[in-house]
C-alpha cells in the first residue's frame, strides 16, 4: 500500500526535489505494522498505541505521546463510525482533558459552531476546533496559535 502512495505522489515529489532542491530523503516513506503497546521510544519521547472501536476498520488505533511528564492523546472516530459532537462532549466530560481539540471533522462543510454548540451540552472545559497550520504547544501552559498570528493560552496550567 505504501508503494502506491509513493506512486500517487511521484510527480509532486519529483517537482519539489528539482524546484526546491529538497532532499529526496524527506519524501521517503518508512512504514511498519504496529500492535497495541509502545510503538516509538527515543530521547525521552514515548508513544503508545491503543485499540479503538472504529466499526468495520480493524485494526484502528489511538495514540498517547508522553514527554517530560506531559502527555497528548490522539484518537479518531471511536463510536461506531463517526462520533457526533454530543458523543464527543460526553467523552471529553468523562476524560477531563486540559484541552479538547477536534481534528478530524465531519460532515464536510461543518463549521466550528456546528461542533461547539452540541459539544457544550455535555462538556464545559477548554475546547478548540482544529484548522490547517494551527499549532498547539504543550508546556507549563497550553498555547494555541492559529494561522494569521492569533494566539491564546488555553486550558489549565500543566503540572
């Protein structure tokens, strides 16, 4: 499957390497099958995979990255196929994240308000809707920076 991804992007890769004089090493795809448990560990960063229920897609994983006493959890859809904002709000209320972020958004064309209002029925904590080029820095505090230069502290102090 990974060879087909390289084939699909072959023109773009060749173009960028020739035009930008980028290294072809940056376009190399290195993939391996994983199972639940530690999938990466280096220089104090540890990433674990955990199984999630994504209906007919098996295996499906969420990930937790640990670094310097802090962690970030990434997970896609985990209730049947696509999670509703109300269901996501219930999960957020139960897990109490320092910051909840929508990153895989559906249906197509859904606005931030389409997600936030129904999520707020169950979850009152810090919440963001992800967008391209958004950066989330996890340190003593959580800093969310959006394209165009707007930034704000979000969540509670990390300890």
